[in-house]
C-alpha cells in the first residue's frame, strides 16, 4: 500500500536520505535538514529506519536532553523509530511491515509539512519500499571512487563511467514504480560529502567528472555537501546542528570560526537542495488538518 504523496493536495513532502553504503553522513544530513526546515517555520516529523544503529534517534534524544539542560527550546521533531534492517522472504510479513511504515507516515502527516526519513546503510525490502514513496531522495556520497561504486563502475585507466551499479538500478526501479503509481517524479540529489579543501585535488576532479556524466544518464542533481570538519562530530553528543543559534549557552562553549564556517556551509547546501517553500507546504498541511 502506497500512501498519498505530496504531489497530491494536502500531503507533506517526504524526504528520504539513503545510500546502501554506511558512513556517508546520512544521519548528519537528515538531522540538519529537519532542524533547518523547523527553523524556517515548517512542522517536521522524522523516521529512523535503522533501529539497529539508531544514530538518527540517538541524535534527537541527545538534542532533547541538551535542550533541557541549557533551558533552550531547540526544536524537536515528532520522531519515531522503525526496523528497516531485516529482510524477510515471507510475503505476508513484508506486506505487514510496509503497512506499518505507511501507517506511520500517514499518522505523522496529520501535523507535518515535511517528513524526513533516515535509512540503514544496506539493502532491504523496506528500504526499497521507502525509496518509492520519496518526493526528494538525498544520497550522501563520500568523495571517492570507493563510494562512487554504489552508483556506477569506472574504467580503471580513463575513469570514464562504464555502467550503473546496484544502488542506482534500485533507484531507477523505485522511480519507475512511483511514476506508474501516481505519475509523480522523485527529485534525486547526490551530495558529495567529505570534500577535499583543495580545489585542484585530482580525485576531486575525477569524481566530479564521473558524477557529471552519470547525472545526465540517471537524471539526478549533484551538489557539494559537507567538508571533513571535526565540528560536525562534536555536535552529536549535544544533538546540535550547524544551523542552531551560535551562542555560548546553546553551544555549551565559546563559538569559534569553525562554528561559523560550518553554518555557512550548511546554509549554502540547504539552499542548493531547493527542498520547497515551507510556508506553502504549511498552508497545504493546514488545509489538510482542517478538512480532517
């Protein structure tokens, strides 16, 4: 069962952050998107499908605890955690798990302009299913050919793209399925994370050229994501993000240029994503709640 989507009036935009390869920064990207949307005036719900690692869930729990400790309203999304790790063969069990996710999305949609979903770093039937209900699919990708391999293979001599890989094919299938179901297009964004600060880096140029070629084949947008900054790791224990207020009470320490730089980087990233107009989505969600 596929829920109504935001392509239909009255339903929030579903943003799925996914990549079958772990360690690409999915949870960091997901929490930053959720908080940034809340700060722009939107109501946001979040779902963590990686119940084994629960990084997204722990991030939000840390945020709630830190907000109470410093006496600040940091903004906490309406959050639930479901198990998207287990792949099962039984058709009835698969249907039941897909229905549970659908029911969760529909319930959260009653009071949300956006739903942000973080996924496990591997394949499962529920991960494939959640791709098909995405309005925006965001795939963080470390800036190396090790991570590039989930999208496509390259020639070892010329580094030219030789063919699409397993994850890219799965996204293509999800997009086709979505098109058949409600004639909606999934906006696919690939983020180049852990970018080198040296613009002349050979690896950076080669990966960029590969993504440029592949984006035309697979119809995705690719944009620069997050540089390798220690500050993003330091945010996690307090549940903070680069878009939170930069002051000593909120941060629990004196602000530094690292905080300012990370904030500017994230603001530029979120602007490039073009995730929609929260005010417009809010009007739609309000009408949906009134109608209900």
